[in-house]
C-alpha cells in the first residue's frame, strides 16, 4: 500500500460508508495503521464497523499493489470527537468544546474551553463563537484559525 490512500480509493470508501448509513470522517495512514473513522446520526455501532470493515478491506486489497502490510482500524469518533468542519460546528452547538487556534494578532497558539455557540457563514470559510467556561466571555474565531477542535467531556 502506498504511504497514503489515494483520492479515488477514499471516494470509494466514502460510498461504502454512505450505503451503511454512515459518513466517512477521516482516513489516516500512520505507522502501519490505516484508521478509518465513521459517524452515524444515531451513533456508530459495532455492526456498522464490522460491515464497513469487510467491504473496505475488499477495496483496499485491490489497491494494495506493493503488498505492504497495514492494520485496518475502523472506529467511531468517540466521546471526545474531533469537529471536522461546518457541519459539526452546527450539529454540536451548545456542547462543551476545546478549541486550539492561532491568534491572528500575536501568532500565538491558544486553547479555549467553553460552550460552542453560533456558526457564522458570512465570513469566508465561516466563524464560530465559543463562550469560555471560566470567564464567560465569548470568543469568535474564523475557522481558518482553528488548528484543532473537539468535544470536551464534562465530568
């Protein structure tokens, strides 16, 4: 297998996920492990992962012309899931999030934890509001400044 999954194969995998009623969120090949992350509106079940894994293996075996070995891992995004884009920022409005971003004024990397607010599409690429848990101040960030965002587990 090549060092990354090509666009055509990724599109085929996304189609398989769609047939299962799922969405393929991420394809990551790292250190001999190919991770495929699925999402489903009602949550990803073991059956989703098993069925998708069987079908995906067939597609990946066809691509595997170099006979390189890898471990296939199919999973859900988990409780502390990443936010993958505008769709997730809308879907998880009102949830607790941890967002790491690059401050445009200073260039510094910062992290805020707070409640995810409105997603604004007026700005190019969109922007998101986060009401910080500690200060209760609202931070508005362009998505282009966001380096990582994930749901925060509130214990």
